């Protein structure tokens, strides 16, 4: 379980989240077995391009220029293929010129609402989900409200926002798991509240 307390959230939020992404999705190990045709949903010209450009790569090898050129690639990837390179797209969300916010949000939403891949054996763990949530949020959004009423998947579609990230990424989870993730987001909230008290 990644440590959320004693992090430099307020002063260096972006770099802290990016470091946690590297720790939580270790590039040389994370879904290293997923490659070649496992990266795609079905055969076709777009899929051939994905295999050519993404095969034999770790997510850490994808830089901003590559991701920008391949910003629609997640739409043609398999569930496993999307998850393998998800960390690179999350890191790119911190680039001021990122163009992938909507496609990453919508692909995550489709998997969360189980419209594309309802029974996949590969799933994000709590730490990885928290990294996803934090990638759509910035330090100025804290403390983050995790008690906003939940909406339907259709209402979240094409509507990425910091205040919706927690609810969207916990769609369909058991009450116990939602509370577990919520309590960890509250640990980060506490860091911001304490720092603001300290500053008067």
C-alpha cells in the first residue's frame, strides 16, 4: 500500500503523483506479459498501427510527443492493452499541452461502467485507482469532496472534472471498497487542511 501521508502534496503535487504512478505501476513489471496482438481489440488498419508502434514497449517509453500522436489509440486497444499504457497517459495529463484528458477519462469510464469488458481478469488495485483519481485533480482542488452525489455513467461521459473523478472511478464498487478508497483520499485532504491551519 502506497504511503499517502508525509508527502509533499501542497508544494509539489504534480511531481508527487507522477512519482507514485511510477511506484504503483512499475514500468518493467506492470503487465509486461501483454504484448503484440494482446494490445488490440480486433484486427484492422488501426490495430496494425498500434501493434507496430506499441509492441515491445513499456509505458515509460511513451513520451508526450508519442502520446499526442497516438492520442486516440486507447479507443482501439484491448482492455489489457489500455491498462498497460494507462500510466503513460496519466503522466501526460500533467503536461500543460496534453490532449488526452477526454479519451483517458472516457476509456476509464467505459471500463468502470462495464460497457466494454465486463469480466476481465485484470483490474486496477486501490493504489492504482487512487493514482487515476489524483491524475484528474490538482492541488488547488483540495480538500477534495468525496461526498458529492453519484451520477449515472452517461452523465460522466465526455465530462472529465476533478470533483467527479472519485465517483466515476469507483462506479460499481462495493460500499466497503468505496469507503476504503474514500478514507485514503481523506488522508490527503487532511494534509491540505493541516497545512492551511499552519498558515493561519
